[in-house]
């Protein structure tokens, strides 16, 4: 994938120029939000989740990987403990946004190794998602941006895309797919796929719930604080990165060619 070709040509370099719409633009039900890691649903779509929930939409959350690689060297939080912690954090975060635990599904794929079509495990993951999609029958799906710099995000998009292509029933023909950027916000990683001539990007107004979204993000204590303090290589969302998810709007990409 090409990287850093022309950062100024990204829709993320001047987001305030993108059109701003209200939640009515996408208020259909059921809604499915797909997160590659436990926290992406909150960072990328927390405002949309809270607003759709408040309108009475049936909002379902699918967390694809187990998040167990964020602190691989921690003795206090070995993989099994970290996996449980991150699932509990998702439940806390979603509770803040009004989503019940029964509306959250954890696929449990390995963090850092979500399978691509070339990998073993891809077909099984597609099948699991296909079954899930048939049961939920969403009208709107939020997916990670297909060219996100993080491989797990791209693989998640591929799994869901393959599952959607296999669905003949249960999925609406009017299905709306919205993609949300995460790691393209980081200038050191930003790809060149978000060229305004290539993507239809717009902003969702989340002004009324932006504080609630910040509260929900803070529920991911393992990712935003020094909670796990025995792994110097452990992952932590930087203040700079978190700033991008504190705006009174969220960015969505739609109708990719
Ligand atoms: Zn992620």
C-alpha cells in the first residue's frame, strides 16, 4: 500500500470543510458497528452509537479481535486476563452509551493476526460473520476504513465484505455501509487512500453526545491510562491520538467505487 504520498490530499487534513449532517441521515434499524479491536467502536463511532441508541434504533456491536496483544509482556495482565479485561471495558464503555451487554458480540480472533484471505482461519471467520449477519439483518453497518494503516482493520473489512457477499437472505438490498478512519489520523501512518477525489467523506454532528463519548473512551482504562504498568512496550493511546476523537463530529466514508 502507498503511504504518505501527499498528506495534504487527505480528507483528514481539513475535516472542518467536510459537509456536516445530523443523525437522521443514517437513522435506520438494526444497526451493526464492527470494531477490529475493543475500543475502535468507541473511538470511531461512539457518537453515532449514542445518538442511534437514543433514537430507539437496535444497535449491535461486533468486536472482531480479542485485544490481547496490547501489553504482550505484562505479568500482571497475561493474555487471558487482558482478554477478559478488554471485554469488560467494552461492556462498560457501551453501557455508558446505552448499549446492553446482550447487544455486544465478541468474535475473539487473535489481536494482531486477524486473518486475511490468504491466511488460515479466514473462511471460518467469514462463516461466523455470515451467520451473525443473517441473524442481525442490519440496515446500516459501520466498518473500519478499508485502507486503514492497521492490518487488523483492513482484514476486518475484508472478512465482513466477504460475509456480506455470501448473504442472500436477511441482508437488506438497501444496506448502507459507512467506513470510519482510525489510524489514518496518525500523520506518521496516514495512507493516501483518503483523497477527496476518491472518497465520499462527511461529518456526523455528535455535539450533544460528545462528552458521553469521552466518558466511554475513558472506560478503556487499559488503553488510556497507566493501569498496566509492567510492560514498557505496552500500547497506549496517546493524547495526540485521542484528540482526534474528541471533536463534536465523526467522519464517515461512504459509497466507495
Ligand atoms: Zn484498532
